[in-house]
């Protein structure tokens, strides 16, 4: 396979029917979520929790602009919303798109995108989406605004009450891990990883290591988070795993904001994890 320019998972996109309520919910979990501003097209706006080099995005439709939003987004929000897309960062999107097409992947040309923050900052990027022949819940982004400038869109980037430092992994529930891993490998331009059992999500998973982050394709193997997510919403993204300074501090913050004690588990690595 040709060498990919994909560098990391850039962010996860969580679509919410009511952005203000979404901000409140994720602040209670312990993320310092800040209004992000309106997108240049699509009738959407967002809120951002910036970490070290990546971020969590809450996305909603602006009041009175639902006619500008895509039919797919409107339908997704009508079903309650949730984790919809995983954005993968590229340092040369044109080259990555060319590489994908050489592997038989249907993908759009890179398109210019932008957003104006509440403070008046203009952020620019290029993005490419997969076509109908490869309907995976991922898209590709190359930032044109440098990271240092993007971090200035929030008052305290990386300062979260739950201690979150960075995205470690994002998981996608699938029906056939071997088949889907082959598809993801072709799209990403990466060898297919060995399938292993995920102790916490209770699934057989193949994890593509993209820079410091992992994209996990997970087939439920027994009752647990992956099976529950697939039964509730069907195949698709269902979990993002964040590194934190302290699980106990995160749990205390949530308890102080009226949330029940999170379930805990032990990962294949021996590390402890908390499910929210």
C-alpha cells in the first residue's frame, strides 16, 4: 500500500438536537466546552472542548437554518443524535485523496471549509468525504489554520475538570470485524491489524494506529458496551476513549454534578478505564 499522510484522529463529532443542552451535559461530565461559532455553510454551529492537540466537537443546527442542513444530519438528530463521525487528520489531503482513489476508494475532492468563532477568529480547513460505495463514519480534514491559533479559540485549552488530556481511541461498532477491517484498511491505506478481544467494550476489535491515536473497528462478542450500542443505534461510532490525569478526580466531578457513579473496567493493557 502507498504511504499515507494521515497523522491522527483530529476530533470526534457528536451531533446534538439542542446545542445549549449538549454543552451543559458535557460540562457536567467534566469537559470545558466553549461555544465554537457558526460554520460557513450547512446551517450548523458547534461547541468545542480543546485538548492537547485534538478536540471534542458538539454540533447542532442553528435556529431557523434547518433548511440549510443536510437531510442526513436532520434525520440523525431526529433519532436523538449522538456520536456520528470520526475526523481523521491529514497533512496532505490532496495526496491522501489521490492515494485512496488509486486503491479504488470513492472519495470527494477536498473542499474548503470554515468557521467564525464568537470572538471573531476565522478558522479554515479542507475536508474530504467518502462516497456511497464506502459509507464509513469517518471523514478527512487538513487544517489550514495552525494549531497554536486554533487553540486560542477557547480560553483555557486543555484545562478540563475531568482531567482529560487527549483522545486515545475511538471505536466503531460493526457486524463483521474481519470484513470491515479490510474495508477500513483499504480506505486508510494501512495494513489490517490483528483482531483482539477488547476487555472493556466486550468486542473483537481491530485497532488502526493513526499517529498517537487508535481507530477501533469492533464486533460485539458478548453483552457489554459495544453490543448495547449496536442494538440501540445500529452499526457506527459509539465510544471515544480519553486519557485523563485522574479517573478518581473525574468521578468526583461527575458525582458533584449529579451523575451516577460510572462503570469501570480494565483494558487489555492493564490500565483502568471508566465508562460514561
